[in-house]
C-alpha cells in the first residue's frame, strides 16, 4: 500500500459534459493491481490460471472484488467496508468501516495522476501495457515505470473497478472502472477515461486494486 496525500481533483464526464471537483482526505492504495496469486489465496473460486501468478487478476466482477476486500479486512482484523446485497446488485458501504475497499473514482484518478496534469503521467509505451506492446495478454505487475507516487500499472494491463455507482438514476447499479487495458488503443489509456457496467460483469481485461481510508469513516 502507498499513502496518498490529501488534495483536490477535478473530474469530468464527457457524456453529460459535466465537470466537478472532489476534495480528498489522505488515503492508502495498492502499489499494484491485485494479482492472480493474491486473489486465489483468499477467494474459493479464482478465474485465472496461477501459471502466471504475478499478472493482475482479471475476469473479476465488482461483486467479487468487494467480497475480496471484505475477506482481506477480516484477515487483518479490520471492520468490513461492504454489506453485500442479496440480489447481486452490489453492496452498501458500511459506516465506519476500517478495512479494505475499492478506491473511489476520485481517489483512483488522483492517485493515477500523481500530481501530473496531462492525459497520462508519462510516455505510454514506458508506463503501460496496451494494444501496441501487450502481445494480446496481460503482463506481470510492476514491469513498467511507476508514476511519481510509486504506483504501477494504473494505465494499461487491466481496467480497474472503482467503488462508485456511475449514475444511479439512469444506470441503476452500474459501477465505474478506470485506466485502460492490454487490448486498448492509445486513446483508451487515459487518466480521465470512465467506463461502466453492472456489478456482475466480468471480462479478460478488467481487474482491481484495493484502497483503505486513513481517517475513520472517510470515503
């Protein structure tokens, strides 16, 4: 985990042509996406071959990622952050949860940018696995250059689930994911790109990384 300082991030949604700012308290976030080995160590069913254990886990739904966070919290004797719904529409945030969770999209973009202002924190080929260099697959985490705060693979390799619902009034339970993946073109791997899907959705270029609040009750 890497501790990220407090700050402010301006987000934008090109679909509805809206921008808004979010003030963030300090938080911690995984230096890497969760790997296949880490996922398999806690979850009874894992979707990826362990022959390549240090690649990011993929084919993981939002629900599965939230369950992983709860199990990780339990292992660390911390209070779970998610109360899972019975109908697979996601989960409710547990007030005062002290454990592991998915980052909010504001936290994710703020951590990805690491103080940079451009569409990426470096030259894409140096920092990310994407269509032009991935050879059609994921790669072990941490092989490309980190950003200024020491985070790897925030762009490329796999998209990453975020905690937030996208637009509950229009899309219901749909959750956000960020960052671009191994099959995306250069245009797909931007710090600002926002995608969405149902919390039961999974695909071979979508994973996650964990986060944790440093101030109790903050998200």
